[in-house]
C-alpha cells in the first residue's frame, strides 16, 4: 500500500531543493521553460489536438476587441498572480495563455490515461465525468446556483453546467469567475449559446458577490496554481457565498497518487519550473484548511489516477431544543 502523503520532488526535502536550485539557475530555467512548452504542444498535436490551428483561429477572430466587455477596472492584480506561469512571462494575463488554454486543457486530460489510447474528446469527457460522479454521490442538497471559480476559458464551467442541467427540469444558473480578463473573453466567445448566466472578472478571494447565493462552488484545477494563504482566503470567501448546506468541491492533482509521486524526473522538473506554487500545494492540508474556515469535515476521493476530489458542506443552522 502507498503510504507517502506527497511526492519527494515537492516540499522541503533534498530532491525538491535540488530541483528548485536548477529552476532558479536562469539559463537552465529558460531551457526548461522552452522544453516544457515543446512537450505540451507535441503531445497535443500527436493526439490530434490542433494546437496551432486553435490559436490561429482565435487570433484571427477579432475577439481581442471584446476585452473591454469583461474587464472590471477596479481590479488591482496581486503580486502572486503576476509571476511567470506555464512558461508565459505574463502568466495568465496575456492573449497567448488565453488562446492556448483550450488546447492545454484537452492535453491535460490525455495525460491522465496515457496507456489507453483515448481520443482527446473521450479523455476529457472521462476526466470531467469522474469529477461529476463524485458530485453525484456526495452533494446531496439540490443544486440550482453554481459558481465555477478559476473558470479559465470556461470549459469546466460549461461541462459542469450541462451535467446539472441535463438532470433537472428547472433552469440552472451557472457563473464562471476568473482573474484573467483574457481567459474570460475567450470563455464568453466559446459560450456561443449563452448557456452561462454570467462571466465575472474578479479575485476569487474577494468576489464582491452577495452572501448565501450559491448551492455549489467549484475549484477545478485551480488550487495547485496558488499560494496556500490565498487558497485559505478563497475557502473563506466560498463559505460566505454558499447557502447553508451548499458544498465546495475541489478537484486537483493528488499528492498521494502513485502516478504523481513517481513522475519521471524530467516531467516533475518541467512541471515545477512552470508552476511556481507547487511546493506549497503538494504539502497543503486542504481538508484541515476547509474545516478551519468553518466547513464541515471534508470527504476526499481519488477521482482518477492523478486527481482527487474534495467536497465539504457549509453547516446547516443548528436547531434549538424547541426545533426552531
Ligand atoms: C488551470 S486554470 C483552471 C482550469 C479550469 N477550471 C478547468 O478545469 O478547465 C486556473 C485558472 O485559475 C485562475 N485564477 C488563479 N488565481 C485566481 C484568483 N485569485 N482569482 C480568480 N481566478 C484565479 C487563472 O486565471 C486560471 O484561469
């Protein structure tokens, strides 16, 4: 049985420190950054994800002119968000990241079942399906209002919306929220049927949305991209936004997964070189952090070979002795 709670390549250990030393050495970092992008694009194109074509289509579509329709000009971007990310010098705050996000999302799904020769579409459906199955089992209150935090270009938002809408006659209102106006502009353009209620440009830790308005708040593949103090603030904000009995659901890399723990050195080094908060994430006790801000005890399920889903409920009001 696997008892290690996190990979040796993350955290405070010797291997982790050595990898970090390589990453902090500028010429080596630049080379790794370049390699990381090449690995991503090649894997995608080998499996028929038209990476360059998707990019060119968005570039030619003229959607850059729509940026002002999503921008919230009151936002001051926090420092942790302005660091280089995924080999983009401006992190998520650029068109290149937004135009490549769709292809990168489908590519990520393919990495979960590398030996099964799935198409990118089948891999993506299976990835989201494994998350939705956990929701079906553990989110027992009715769900009408959904907030997808860190929605990126809206693929997680739309799949989640369709999953809940398919199972209910009354309309579901799903909202996507992200701090990158570039991602949101693409999200809005991909939402061709206007299925999503609202796309919000805001900081997840301070959304400005009213309290007690959602039944479900999701964070899909977001927390591993954040320093843990910010994740804790986001949990507190999610608690405020949820109605009593509503749930937070987090799906992200599973530090206990043997696949993640045994990643080949080249892959974990490339991953760490493009995701600056990895050390913080892989040793972060998310379940305790949720309880600390006021959620009920969390349930954690290894939802696929690389990821875990964590679900926790906002407490219902306690009845007094007279039952009121
Ligand atoms: C990996 S992407 C999420 C992918 C998407 N949820 C999916 O499953 O396809 C992470 C997203 O989180 C967003 N993000 C990071 N920090 C944020 C914050 N503090 N507030 C809002 N969005 C944030 C980023 O801009 C990025 O679009």
